[in-house]
């Protein structure tokens, strides 16, 4: 017999013998012999050997395991008398008092005052051995909290028919009794806790904001199970996945406990429910890739051990979350962000990012795409700007989309702001991040989007670039990959000249040459059509700056920008009222 608790499995041996006159729950005759276990053995022997009751297989269920039969017995009614015969670790299982009544066919009743873990269930079989003897049990117990299904299908723009070719399908809706995201999160007094049970590699690629990774399978285990599944051995893959998850349960429970700073593991597996305060146990939302076996395995375990609060599983898993993110990122710039877009434009080194930073400090609504993409936009963009760090980390498209989505959802001003300040960008922000169709259409709009062109002298731009990218002046070797990437666009003689300036530490000549022969022509060519069309519609505004620094931007540029925006905001409002 296997009797398990939170800390381990305690094994009692038994034998199975077929007898034609024993009709058990599934017609498999069973005769069980226990090793000496004092009180437990006495109770079982009483039920099995008594000539009056002759109960051969109390609480036995069968599980197919190839050609053999593995039998697991579950006797919560005798947990109290059994407890003293087991390891002291069993004392850590949360208990609830109940009164079990064993009703026998001759009208007698055996009352067993006991305590029982909320994680276990009892099963008594009806037997026919010679004469009709029926045995049943009734347990007065508190019901477990059921697993709740959480759907994203009721979120804004989640279920509308696709409005473009790049719009993904809606998130999985689930059954009618599903809770919405708002019902589980917004209207809950205690902030729910999000658990991502996918592998560490999946989690690092992207995850729901504020989620913690408690992987039920590591990267190798997930790859092994996935390989079996892709080869067509679905049942074999599920058997392997289930066995691996079961072997990881001890670690998983420890990680769940360690994830709650207000509830150390000693509280999470306390000796009684009263020592397990509900204010330390928030609702849990568990998700995997599709909302299937991995998330349900942990959710089932938590409900079985008696998690005091609600445990939810995200319908459709992270796949549904990704669908919602992509839909909303395309829809919000089109229909939710109603304020005017003000695009800061200018040649490389004009201080566009500095202007956005100062506008943000002035409490204006700013969308800094380069900051979200961890890239400065130029060929220097991926270079580190921290003198203590010579490495750079590029984020993936998924991470960029998640960061942009979180920025939109974390600030309610996006729906009411009269204007949004943004830098003039191409469709790509850095080498790996791209804008959605909805945001790109607003950015390139020549009918309603205003553009501010910063006229800055070349000398001032060169000085600002050298100051902003000071890391390459301290470590010139970092410039070699840049020159290699430019070699296909410029003559060999020019590349050699730039390399000589690097060797001589003449960074003023280097930056000036890069601006004149690469950046300025490229920028002017790519921006000229949209700037010209916007100019014809009266949406281009030129502002001159003598230098690029925070003080000049705050004292000279910001007042002019805000005055200009307020003036055109009044005109925009008047047009709307007239329309």
C-alpha cells in the first residue's frame, strides 16, 4: 500500500490474489496482506477477516499498468490512528476534523472520529461474497475549491472578426462558466499570483508580466516529451510527461512555497488550516503553452492539498495571451488612442531621444520605441551605453510586443491624452523589432499626424553623438563590427579612412564622415516623401536649436513644443465639433 503526503511516500507491502467468488469494484478479485503496522493492520484485519463482515478490499482502486495491475489504497478515515505509526514529516499535512460513519448491512454502525487531509478521498467497494453484504461510507467533509477556468475571450478586441490579414485568431473562449480576466484580477481583493509552468527557455523567451516561472518540466524533459509527441507516440509522450511531473512534485511544491515572501514554506505546509491564513494565500493563475496537461497538473495538485484560495487555469494558455496581445497592439492605435500623434524628426544626432525624455519628465504622454526595443536606432544603437557593461542585449520581437502592450495597459492616460509624442521611426526598430500595422499607420499618417523637424548644426550633432556614445571612445574595438557592416555600402578607400581615424582616436572626424556620407543621405531619402506630403497638409513644424543638451531642450524647445501642441489641439477640437 502506498500512503503519500507532502514530503514523501510511505510504502506498505501487499499481495493480489484472484478469487472467483469475490466481486470487487471492477470485478478483479483482490486479497490484501499488510505488513505489521499496528493500528492500521488491526482495522484492516477486522474488516477483512471478520466472519460477520468479510470486507475483502476496502478503498481499493485499480490502475492499468501494462499487463500488471498496480493497486493504490486510500484510507483517510484511519489517518488519525495511522499518523502515529508514520514518519514525523506526516505531521506537516494540513488536517480538517470530520466524523466518518461506516454503515453495515445488518444495521450496525461503526463511528470513527478522525482527522483527514483535504488532499485525499475515500472509496469503499460494494462486495458480494456468498451472501449479500453491502458496505458504504459517508464522510461529512468540507468540499475542495474547484479549479476555475479563466478566459481572455471577453477582453477588448479579443473576439472581433479579424480586421486585417495579420490579425491572429481570437483567444480560446472555453466553456460558459469561465471567469473573465477582470473578474479574476480586477475585482479580487487580494492580488492574484501568476505561475508560468513552462520550461525555463520558454519563460525567458516571453511570459505574462509579473509571472514567476515554476517549471513542471525542465528544457530537456520538455524536448524529450515533445519529440515523442511529434513522432506520433501521443500516449507514450503523455505517460512520460506525467511520470516526469510526478517525480518533480517535491521541487515544484518547494518553489511554490518559496515564491511567497509573506508565507514561508513552513506556513504553506503547516499542521492545521488555522495556521494557514488566507491573507497570505492569494488566488493563483496557472498557465502553460496551451492550457493543457502542464498547467492542470499543478492546479490539480494545489487544489488537492487544500490551497485555501482560488486556483485558476488560463484557457488556451500563453498562446491565447499572445493572440490577445497582437490583436490589442494593432487595435489600440487605431481606435483607442484618440489623441494626436506628434512625431519628433530630424537628422541623426539631433537629440530626438533626449527631447522625448524631457517631455516625459514634464508629464507628457511619450511613446519611446527605442527604449522599449533596447536600441538607439542608429548603427551604434545596439552598443552599450553603460561604462560598467561592455555587452549589449537585444530583445526579441515577442519581448518588444509584450513591453509595448504592458506600457499601454499600465497607464490609463493613453485613452484620454490629447497628444502622444513619438520619435520618427522606420517600420523596424533595431534589427529584430517591428511595429504593428495599426501603430505604423498612425506613425505614417499624413492627414492628422504632426511632425516637428529639429534643425541642428552639424557640429552640435557630432558633439552630442560623441557624448551619447561615449562607450566606443573608451573601447574603440567595439567599432570594428560597425565598419564591417558598412563595407558593402561604401568604397574600400572610405572604410580604410574611417578605420584610420579610429586608430588615431579622431572621433570627431569619424562621426562627421559617417553623418555626411551615410546617415544624413540615408535619413533624408527615407523620410522625404512623408515629410513632403505632411508639409502640403500643414503638419510639418521646423524648430532650430543651436546645441543639443538637456538644459537647452528644457529652456528653449519644450515651451515651444507645448505651445504649438496646445494651439493645434484647439484647432483639432474645433474641427471635431464642427464635424
